[in-house]
C-alpha cells in the first residue's frame, strides 16, 4: 500500500544544510511536522534536526513525529524525549503480529511492538509531557481487528489513534479498500434498485432506442433512472450508477466496518482515548482540504514547496473505476526562497482560496458517471472540469476517507 512502490522518484534525504536554511522560519510556526513519505529515523541528521527545532521554535509550537517504529530503539527513544517532542505516533494497523507482518511487508512487527511498549513506559515518567499516538490503515484484512487494537493500545496509555482508509495507488489495493467514493445520500436513493445492477442501465438504453425507432416496449428503466436523478438533484447531488453497481460488494462490507467502528468508539470512550475515525461515504457538500484548513505546507527533500503529500511526486492513483496520473505540484524552491515568500505568492494564495470552499469551487467526480467512463478531466490531476489547475476533484483526503497526521 506504500506510495514508494509506485512513485516516479528517487529516494533522498533532506540535507542538514537545507534544513538549517528553512529553520530560519521556525520561530513563526505553530506546528513542525518531521516526517514525510519515508521513515524519519533513516535520515542520519534527524536528531540534529530535532535539536535545531527545539532551540528555535516557541513553546507554543508543536513538534510532531510519525514513525513506523522499526528504528526507534530504546537509546534513540531516550534521546528524542530528552530533546523534546510534543507528539509521537507509530504506524500499527493491527496488534495481530502475523497479520501485521503480511500487511507491512518487510517490517518486523515484534520489534515495532517492543519499541512502542518501551516508549509507552517512558511516557509515564517523561520530564516533558508528549502525546503518544498510533496511525492505522483500514483494509479488508484488518477492519475487524480495530476494536481489539483500540483496547490493547488504550491499556498501554496511548493518547490518540488516527485511522485512515487505504489510499489506492493501484487497482489491487483498491480491491482491498472498505469504503466507496459515492455520496451516501445518492446511495440511499438508489438502494431499492441496487440488485438490478447494470441491467437497469442496459434496459434503459434498449428502452430509449426502441422509442427512438417507434417500437413498443414494456421496459420502464429509463423512467426509473430519470426519477432517481430528479430525487438526487433535488437534494443537490448527482448519481453515478455504474460506480454504484460496481461497489455493491463493498457496500455490504461497509455495514460490517461501521459496526467495528462503533465498537471501537465505545472502547475509546471508556478509556478516554481520542479515536479519529474516517468516514465511510463522502459528502460532496462537506469537502475540506486538511492542509489548507490547518495552514500546512509540505517541504520536499530537494526543497520544493508543495501543498500536500499527494502532490509531492508523480504517481498513479486508482479511483472511481479508473487509473489516473498524479503529477507533482510545486509553488516554490526553498533553496532560493523563504517559506514566507512562497506562502505569500499569488499563485499559492489563489490555490488555497479556491479550496477554502471546495463544495462550490471544485467538482466531486465520485458522483459523476463520466468519471467512470473515461472523462478527460479524470486522467490526470492537471485540471478539472471547472478549469481549476491543478485538479483536486478526486481527492479522498478532502472527504475524510483518508487522513494525515498533521
């Protein structure tokens, strides 16, 4: 499920010289997030970077670190806590060791859990208070494990658990996802006809052709579809029938996922753990860009200033029954410019302003049948059908299906 398996990029560390240059902006930050599309503790200068940050930022600024936990040995753990962080999260998708090893190929789950347990124990006596969290990715393999994961982690004194659906970079991963990109409102309208499947669309096509050639027919499917569309549009939505019928199996699984989430939320409430769950269906009217909502910029290892993790590097994405190409998006070069200069560029300000009202300014392709039928505007992220450049019209982060620890 890792983007590094499919991206078009050379792995590279953020250099200490570039980091020092960027650090001149640290006194003005509210949050410094020291991770990206890679394991932060692989960077040989990570501890130096943490020390620089701690010496420059204000007490109000939070330092957030996210790790897969493999390299966070006891001696390293003690060092980072001595320097001081405000939030540390581990990537743990299930407490079933065997299953975790299958989900995170190449990892050593026993080492990860041992390192997590050590940090959890240190937290009890740490001089500087910090939040301990876990990030979990839900898929068919592990959604039933969520209640046990929450209970086990809660007993280890975890503060928060951030749950995200898997981001499908290829079709194979999409098939393991347990959510749909269709509005729940549209689904509820079509629910009585869900078992008809693609036959409903085929019958409607035959009916319309028959009428066109003056042939009598008993088919009423076109009338049914028209009524469904009218009901959806009356509530401000569209209906993507091909995607709805293709998602029938997932819709059945979603009921089980919803039950697992309810159990997990009840456990989290009992232990007073902050459980941040994703949605199961999007709502096109409630879309928000989490990076813009939290005034967050991402710095690539080569100094490029980008608006979000998804726009860092070129990579494929499988969404709404089609594969698309995501191109990198950059608004500046921090080797030559300051964070403030890039942030205040007109192009970047315009990008953010448009996305502050995504429901009005950005289309949502999950409810549009053209998105599943080869629409030009869904082949890449270069532009959407409202002529916004770049396009965020199929971003699953904007509808709280995927979540970032920012």
